[in-house]
C-alpha cells in the first residue's frame, strides 16, 4: 500500500508500506539517477543485517556512515561527524543520502542532507514503529542542544519514505511498544473512528495486515495535518499533543539510571495534558480514564515514579521550542478525537498535572 503526501511546493512524495520491501528499493525509487549514494545508519541495523540487505538491493556501491544509536547521540557532535563523513565520501549536489534507522537517524540524516551543499536529496527508511508513524513523515529534521529536544532543525521533505514492517521484528519489545504512543495520539486528537479501531484490536496478536493499516492511517492523518501547515504556524501544533509535558519529563529522565523512551514520555505527557483538559472541564473524568486505559492496554506507562522533581519539570517547560515570550502554548483535548491549540493554562493547574502523572498526592 502507498500514500501520496501532498506538499505546497508541488514536490509531492510517496510513502510505501509493506513487508519485505527493503531489498526491492529500486522498484520504488530511481536511485540510478544520483551521482553517488551514502547510507546513514547505526550499529543496530548493521548487527541485525538490515544494512547488508539494503546494500545488496542497490545497483551501485555506497558509502556507509555509521553513528551510535540512542537519543543521547542526537547532538551537534554527531551532526559534525556526519557532515565530515559526507565530505570524505565526496558527495556532491547530485548525491543521495539514505537514512536507515529510527527517529534519531531520520532526524539527523534529514537535517544533515538539507544543509550539506545547501541541500541534497534524502530518502527515509524508518525501522522503528515510532519513526514509521512520526519521525519519517512531515519534514521535521534536527537535533537536540543542551538537553533541549529538537532545538535546532529545518523543515525539509524527503524524496520518499519506504516502510518495511519486517524491521519491527528485530526491535526490542520496549522500543516496539513505545511506538504506539504516537499511533494512539492520532486517535485522541483527530479521528474517533481510528481510536475505536485501536480499542478493538488484540494488541498482543496484531497481524501484518493490521499493523500496515495502523501505520497507513497514522501516516495519512499526519500527512493531512502537515499539508495544511508545513512550518507549524497554526494547526500543525495539534501534533504536539502530549509532547509539551512529555519532552520535559523525557529530558529529566535522561539524568536517571533508566531514561524513558520518547514514546513512553509522550504517553505520560498525554495523560498529564488530558488531566489539564479535565480540570478545565474540556473533557470528562470518564474520557480521562478511557485515555489512560487505552494507553495502558498498549503496554505504555501512565505514571512516572520520581520524587521531588516538580519544579524542575515545570521550569523545563519554558525551554521548549513551542514556548513563545515565556508563554506555553498548550494543545488540549475537547473530546476524544478532537483538540484545540494555543491555549493558556494557569501555573497551579500545570503543577497539579505534573503531580498527577508523577503519582504524587494532589494539593
């Protein structure tokens, strides 16, 4: 199955979704028109054999740029290394960068391609569920700076996205489950029918057909929103649901022994932001519980047991790139399947929400 993503600059591109298609890449993308090709990936894709499979599918030799996996490596040091490796490979303006990996690889690769030689083409091959339904679609690229998520970046579309669901079989279970937070988000903010479909699935025994359908609908929803507002001047902000609180708790968790994954942090953030919506009487307590129950059903956390970090989490909110003039612009549900954006919330309610998802006693 495939989706055509429409863009305002008429550079529409397609997302291809199926199993067993990495070794058929040339059926979808004409790689032979490029002067040279480099692949950006990490050690996990090398170890699991996906890099080798991709290389064998290409009709020309490629230069491999390997980085270390993990959110901690999504920084300027890694960006500099990638640029230097691209230069070493003698990539020119007619070269192609293929990003084979999860969200970190897709975000970094997209940014480095969009800035090297003032911009070369890049192809996304996301290999985690989270990146398949989120990071690879929508044109956001970038890296973290001084602990602030995605502080530096650019809006640039890939030439195409190739999603091979077979890559999910080699994912650690925790990483696979983490990806469902963004999937569930689309039901909470945009499509009640999709929400109801997700509620009815047997999460532990998803067929490949069901998985492809989940990915397709998620990508379609994101693509529709992005087509309306590519550079996030308005409605695209709804895709940040769960991320305002989520990013702050994620950044804090990286100071702990076992940091949260991005998906886990967003899941907890969605709970906290749903609590704010309930306090503002935008949704009912039953809707809050329905959200929590569905998140828990998919194996994601709804609380984060950490003590005495309320003020640190609150102060982190103001470092988020969505904060303007020291004002946090919130995305809040008005029902399951609908949200509003650019909403102001009083400090005491925000702190109550932080207490709520930390599992602290509410004051």
